[in-house]
């Protein structure tokens, strides 16, 4: 058998699909962001894997934004953090289209990935997910792919 | 049995690089290089465009911060760095006092293809307030323990579009 796979390319693109979305209210401990979970096995001989997520947030109390995020994968039933992110501002009543992109060294086998978030201390530093200031709701978009 | 996996993608010659270790970079009013943004890239022979995507974290120093970044290329004729074009600039942040901006940005630039190697990198400066690159301003780990010195490694992905 001969397999010819083009190198130096992006391949095995996979996305998370959610069919409905509602406002998600984070807590002071990490919880998974709706639509962030993907079970992904990299293409054989790939060098990197990209995890790319975007979702809408707005300041819950019309004050500040302070969203902590962690990209995690499941290993033997436990969540393992790959990297963390933090986006915040003060006194802006901010609304954001958050986009976090992660470059992950390729690995063998399938891993289940998800992006988890929590808010900063105090509800003035919290935010609602998937919703804008006017209550309009937006789907999150999560994509993974392999770089050969 | 033989089979060919036919790649119908028009994306090719994808290269990625990421800092293995990182220190913070304090922004100034003068342009400086962003870590891990420097690459020598040879387009795919059929390329029409090249996409340069750099991801990094920036946090305020003081109480506000607005940054500006530009894509530059090395001119082997003049042996000097030059702007790719006036349309390859980006800006981000907040200038209001106590706005405390902290953000993770992916800067995406699309460039016409070229022949041979070209060296590209991203330069940045502060235009208002203060900013520090690659700092997180502190994160909480999964156990809810604060890591005040957590750094976020920047990375670059570049590819050709045929």
C-alpha cells in the first residue's frame, strides 16, 4: 500500500457543532465553555495542532471584564491544563468577540479538548458568554486542525 | 493496493514556530521586535498570497495602554528592514485612565507572494500608556491558585495560498 500525503499543509480540520446556544454564566471556578469541546486525533506525522475558539462576551454588571481561560485536555479522567489566557479591562462596560488560538505540539492518539473559563473576583469583574449587551446570542466557533 | 490522498486545499507550505522559553517585553515609544515573530519564508511556487498570523498577549502597565504593530521585511538590496506597506499596521488597547487592558491578540496579515526567501518579522511600540508583551497579569490554575508570574508564549503560523 502506498499513501501519499501532501506535507507542509493544514489537514484534518474538525469543528465543534452546537445546535443551540443560550447565555452562559461563568462562576468563580472553571467550567467548560459551551461548544468548546472537541475530541481530536492529530494527523499522523503532523508537527503541530491548532485549537482555535471564538465566542462573544459582555460585562455582566456593565462595569469591568475579567475572564480567565484554560485550554485543557482529559487524561485518565482528569483535566490537564495546556495553557491559560486572561482578558480584561476596567470601567468600559466591555463587549468582546474573544478569539483564542493555541499552538499545540502534535501528539499520538485521541484527546478530548475543551476551553474552560471563570470570572475574576466579584460580579463587577464577571461576564456573560455567548450574548451581547442587548441580549442577542451568538454561537461559539471552535476549530482544530493539524499542521503537517 | 495503492491510494492517493488528494489534498484539495489551496493552503500549502505551512510553517509554525513557538517560543520555547519567554521573557516579558516592555513596550516603549520606539519600535522593537516581537519575540518569535522573525521568520525566513519561501513561498510555495504556486502561491498567490502569503498569510502571516502572529499570536501574543499584552497587558497594561500603569493603568492604560495602546499598542501598535507593523509587519516589516528585510530588503537584501539595502540591507535594511522596511515596512511591508502602510496597510500592514494594527493597533489595540485602551487609553482611558484605569482601563487596565489585558488581551490576547492574533494579528493576521496577507501579503502578495514572492520568489525566493524573504525575512519577515513583527515590530511593536506603545502609543499611549504602557504595555507589556507576553505577561498574563496573573492567571488562576485549575485548582484556583493564583500564578502571578504566568507568561504566555507567542507563536507564529505562516502559509501560502495558491
